[in-house]
C-alpha cells in the first residue's frame, strides 16, 4: 500500500493512546497540549494524521515519569481491541492469526509511521518470529518503551484472534537489561526475555498462529483491507500550518459550505491573516476551496448512495448540473462514472 504522502505521521488513534497514558501518569497538559495534531478537533478525528514528532515528544515526556518497562506494559494494557481502528480488526478477523498479522504488516501505514517503523514476519520451520523495527530519532528510554509495547501489542492481538492467550517461545529486546523487569514478564507471560539483542522480536510456535480464527467471516478480511486503504487515502497528514488549514476546511465542508470567516475562526486568526498565510504557502482561498470540494464530492460519490442532487447540495453547488460541470472539469467524466469506477486521476491542469 503506497503511503509516501503520510510518512512522518502516525494515526490519530495512536496519538490518542499516547495522550491517554500521559494523562494516567499525571503529566501536566501544558507540556504537550500545544503540540501540532493534539488539538481536540484533530486528535479525535480519525482522518487526521498526527506528526510523528508530536508522538515522539509525548513518548519522551512519558518516560520521564515512568520506567520504560512500565510504559510498555501500560500502553499495551490501554490498547483494547478497536482502539487502533481498522488495523486491529485486520488481525482479529482474518482466517488465521498468522494471516491477520500479515495483513497488519502490509497495512502498517494505517497506524504507524513507515518512514521509521516496520513490522516484519519471518517463518522458520515450526516457529514464526515477528520483529518491530524502530529507527526514529528517540531518546533511549522512549525507544525501548515503544519496542517493548509493540511486541506486547502484537501478542495481545494474536491472542484475541485465536480466542486464547498465546504465550511466546522467546522475546528479544534491543535494550539493556533493566534493574527490574517484572512488568515485561507480566506483559509477555514469560521469563524467556533476552536483552541487548540486535533487534526486537517475539517468537511463537507456528501451530498457534495457524489455528483458525473463531470469529472469521468469509470475505471480511478483503473488506477491511479496502477500508484501511481508503482511510489512508482520505487521511489528512498534519505536517505544518497548511495541513491544519486543510483539516479545518475539510471539517467545514462536512458541516456546510465553507466561508473564509468560519474557517479563520476555527484557526483562531483573522480572515486577513488567513489569506496572508495562504499566500505565504503559495496558494489561495479559492483554489483550496475548489480542491476541498473535489475531495468532499469524491468521498461522497465513492462512499455513499446519495443522489447526485444530494451530493451537490452537500457540497455547496446550486444543483446537480453545476456539480456535473465541476466533475467534468476535474476528471473528464460524469459523477455516475466516478461512482462506478472508483478513484480516478484528475485531468492535467486541474
């Protein structure tokens, strides 16, 4: 799944989890609430992608208040199924846990920053090893916490897929042995933990991951994969101020026809300041509104059964005829064809 546009960001679900743990540990909000992507309207919007730098900062703050071993366990404990969105269900709804974790690996960008993190699966004889690669620029403690959490998360989801707890054969962590690691022993359910390993991984008996998933339904995995891809395609990556503006504009499109004044109010700036900042970023209000409308119309055509007239009304067009002219200009075809064929590429010059 191609996701280059979203590299450098993580899902808002993952950011919510980090903030949840920070709050549980009593970390003062003024230490992180100002960070890009943590405003409530972005943090609680599953289409917003939080900057990886924001997630890193929250993780680093958290390890100041708790040992990395405890943070790993607490993150895993708070990761109830569904907390990470459709990515969770890719694992638990596949025909077998192994097929589920493969789907999760292929769609890792739906939750993590694949520029720095990856989930790798290696099968060798009667064993399956799942590795978490993390190359982000983190403090040592935060990096250890994330690696420890990731392995615990994979174990938990695989157990939920199998309908029973699956105890690993072996756990390896790219971290120095802490003075106390009882939290990790409880997290993984084993004392067979190797520290100072070259990479972080968790190894299972292959037979445990080949067990049929009790709640699997034929065709459901394919539906979930498409949903994960569609969510990432429609996501708004928050890298800078222009991304924040586009997120605010997208919200305005969802509610009503957007106005300069209303979007400026969302961003807590004056309309004149908003126009100046757009100019500084090499764009204009009218071109952004047009692009926003195109995205909004396309989402409605792809993901709803609304009539063309209803789509027009929800997108700020006077009538269905005006909408048809706009779609013809964007895509060189009709709204009905866009709905029928799925995503298409805009015509040159749009």
